[in-house]
C-alpha cells in the first residue's frame, strides 16, 4: 500500500508547490526591480557600479550580503552617507530589502565580453557590453597573493572568490572599492565578520594587500582554468 501511494503524493506535492512558489518569486522580483530604479542612479541599471569603484558592483552579489548591508546602512552600523536617505525605514521596509536584494542578486553580470555573432547588430552589441563588468588586471606577486588568499580568505569568500552564503563575492568587484574596504576594516570604521578575521588584515603588510588584490583580479583565470 505505502509503495503505491508514493508516486501519487509526489505528483500532488509537485502540483501544489510549483505554481505557488513560481508566482511569489516573480512578484518579489517585479517589486524589487521597481525599487532598483532609485538605486540605479548610483549603482547603474544592472548594478554594475561605476566611477572606478566609488559605487560598488552589486549585481550578482550574494543576496544575504546585500540584505545585511542594507540593514547595516539603515541602522548606521555601517556608515554610508550617500545611501542614508535611501535606506531610512519609511523608504526601505524589511519587505523592500528582501525584494530589492533578491532582484539585484538575480542579475548576472558577465566579467568578459561575450562572443558576438556576425549577425548581432550594433544595438545588441552595445546593450551586451553595457553589462560587462571589466576589472583591470593588477600586477603583483601572484603566488604570494594566491597563498594568502587561499589560506586566509577562501574559507569564507570561496575558492574562486564568488562568495558563499552571507560571505560576499570579491571577484569582479572594483579593486579601488575592495582596497578602501580593507582600509576601513583595519581602521575599525567597518566591522569585518564581527571582527573575527581583522587579526589577519591588521597584521598584513601593504605589499601583501597589493598582492592579494592582484590575485583576486586574476583568480577566475587561474583557478577555473585548472583541469
Ligand atoms: C546616492 C548614491 C547611492 C544610491 C542612490 C544608492 N547607493 Fe548603494 N552605495 C553607494 C555608495 C557610495 C556605496 C559604497 C559605500 C562605501 O564605500 O562604503 C554603496 C554601497 C552599497 C552596498 C554595499 C556593497 C558591498 O559589497 O558591501 C549595497 C548592497 C548597496 N549600496 C545597495 C544599494 C541599493 C539596494 C540601493 C537602492 C535602494 C542603493 N544602494 C542606492 C551609493 C548609493
Ligand atoms: C571568517 C570569515 C571571513 C574570512 C576568513 C575573511 N572574510 Fe572578508 N568578509 C567576511 C564577511 C562576513 C564580510 C561582510 C562584512 C560586513 O558584513 O560588512 C566580508 C567582507 C569583506 C570585504 C568587503 C566586501 C564588500 O563587498 O563590501 C573585503 C574586501 C574582504 N572581506 C576581504 C577579505 C580578505 C582579503 C580576506 C583574507 C585576508 C578575508 N576577507 C577573509 C568574512 C570573512
């Protein structure tokens, strides 16, 4: 008896679950896209940021990280003067934070130009290029940067720096922005993972920071190209 009942329950479950979950996700993203209209003034329509990292890339960032930072800006746990008016309670409710974070995280920004077909017209090419997030590759002692990153950072930020869970993606982020954040962590003006790993950052030399950043700009080539 239980053996025969199983497929029936599976089908029933699928029928019940599929349309509901698809619908609610679609609604949140729609609202999120609308809210993103105010963010676009600084971060760009696709969240690709700009002004050489004055505005960070947020498109494709980890959803939990986006939401956490918005809550931190709102409570002023992390000070962000340009964004403060946009994150006040009446502007951005908890529900809005969920919707806009989900939408922004769902944007996939390529970090290399696409392979165009001969048939692609100028507009198609322009639109595709607007989304490309190109980070200049930095020179430095790459083996030193790699050893530091893989030993001290990869556990949280991921082997290829795409982040995981609430730990932010570092690859594809403007180098100047990353450098500024590391300086803020060292000065104590922004808290790095509830202070747990400030130890490493505080001990690190300027040259090590340069090597780490140089490696991060190349990490996808080095780690993904491996068989
Ligand atoms: C007036 C310009 C401005 C507007 C509008 C703005 N931001 Fe920002 N945002 C910034 C700046 C500047 C920073 C970087 C602050 C720093 O360097 O610490 C930032 C940082 C962030 C970060 C942190 C990124 C990270 O990796 O830690 C997130 C997330 C973010 N913004 C999301 C949003 C969202 C969502 C909106 C719309 C509701 C928005 N921003 C609107 C200027 C803006
Ligand atoms: C124990 C986990 C952990 C380790 C190890 C760690 N980080 Fe982080 N890192 C975090 C968390 C969590 C955040 C988000 C902080 C916040 O909420 O503001 C973060 C944020 C960052 C940011 C800012 C990113 C952004 O988008 O704003 C940089 C840059 C960074 N880490 C660099 C490093 C480097 C370099 C190392 C290795 C030397 C490292 N981290 C090791 C957990 C970690």
